[in-house]
């Protein structure tokens, strides 16, 4: 029915259907505008609010995007693109992840940051079996990769072990990992490596392992917006 006459079978109640909006809300009005604003700035658009978007997003979402880009130092106080912002715009990533990747150059952990960012783009890395015995085996396999320092270092461990196993599908299956997700992350990583080398002249082989501290410092600097502060309540 997409390209010609067809039949439509609705799997919800008519009562629900009658409460739907006449048309789907445009995606630009539903998504985070941070990356859109960054790309428009990189294209030389001075006033985002005056740009003739077909379905203009809300003023609130645009203001929030500017606030995030200012915190990431992608824009200066006059809302002009900084050199850091220009470099971020070269990466097809959500700005916060692009910021993290660029911070990894300073902390000498580019390889680890590339792996973490790439794996974040894949879903369902760890498989969840249904049978109780299989669940126990999957949990043991997951614990074998676990890093007490957090999930991102755990993801790096998974990828490195998979690489050591020559990206073997059987190895992934035995450890209850999704081969498809790992291959997707590997493809994303290769693309990012190519961009960093060609456009930003970054040595993507720089690694801090087995030392973990530089990578953890990079995560704190790059993902500072996700950092929580412990508050003591009397």
C-alpha cells in the first residue's frame, strides 16, 4: 500500500484512532535540536531563528540547543562557531559525543573513546535468553567483561575481547553477545577513524590502556553534563 492501492489493517481501537492528530508531528519538532543548530552554524547560517525551516521547531528547543552548545564550547558568547565547534561539526555524532571524542585527543585515549562512542550507537549488545539456565550463563559471561569503573569501560572490554577473538560469530554467541551489534559498532568505528584522520589529522591509534585513569578523566571531561554531585541532606 505504500506505492499503490492497498488495504490498511488497524491494530488499535477506533476510539483511540479518533484521538490521533490529523498528521504526524514533523520529526524536527520532536528531536533534540542541538545537532541541527550545530550543522546550520557550520553552514554559515547566522540567525537560526530566521532560517526558513519548513516546519519550524519551538523556540524553547532552539534555546536549549544553544545553551548546550555554549556549555560544550562549540559556540562563543556571541553565538559564533568556535574552532572546537567546527571540529565537532565534522563528526556525524550527537554534539556531546563529538565533544567526548575530541577530548580524548587531550587525554591520550583516542582508541578507547572511539570504541565507546561506536558501541553507544548499537543497541542490545548483550543478549537476554529466556531459559533460566541460559540466563545464568549469560549473566556470568557479562560479569567476565564488567569493569568496576562503569559501563563504558565494560563496553571497551567487550570490543577488545571480540577483536582478540578475530570477530568470531561463534565466540560472540557463546558469550551471549549480539554479533550484528558488534559488527555495526565496528563499521561506525571505521567511519569515525577515517573522518578523524582525514579531516582532523588525529592519530586514532593512541591508547592509554592498560591505564584506565586517562580514559576515566576523558569521560568526566567529555560527559560533564551527565555528572551528578552528591548532596548531603541534614
